C-alpha cells in the first residue's frame, strides 16, 4: 500500500542523520520480517520507528537515503493507487498502477 509506505517514511525521516559520514544512519532503514513492515530512522541521538502489519510481503531489508526518502514522500504523498516495490541487490524501484 503506497499510503502506508509513505506514512512510514514520514514518521521516521525526521530522525535521520543529515551527514553522509555514516551512510548506515543517513537513511531510513526498512525491513519486512514475519509479516511486519518496520521503518527506522536515527542520527545516533534519537530513534524513530514505525511499524505496520502486512502478511503479504516477503522478508527483505534496505536503506533508503534521506534525499531519496524526501523525494519519494513529495512524489507519492497524494497517490491514491497501490504501487509495486522491486528490490534487487543494488537498486530499488517503485511503480504505481
């Protein structure tokens, strides 16, 4: 669900580090495990987490950089249709119906 994905990013992006010195904390870490989608953002001083249940998704994880997270929110915040998230070893793509 595009709306839930955007909401998860919105609830965590504020806590993401604004520097590229530590790339592992300069993005929103998203993982799916046992039917739960979890969004996590941190700058090592504060931590934000948002969790949704979705039994249909396979287990996976990725880090969406802060800049791309804000672009994604801006582009898809008003989307009314579902989308498809595709994840490969080095890339992430999102398509709307």
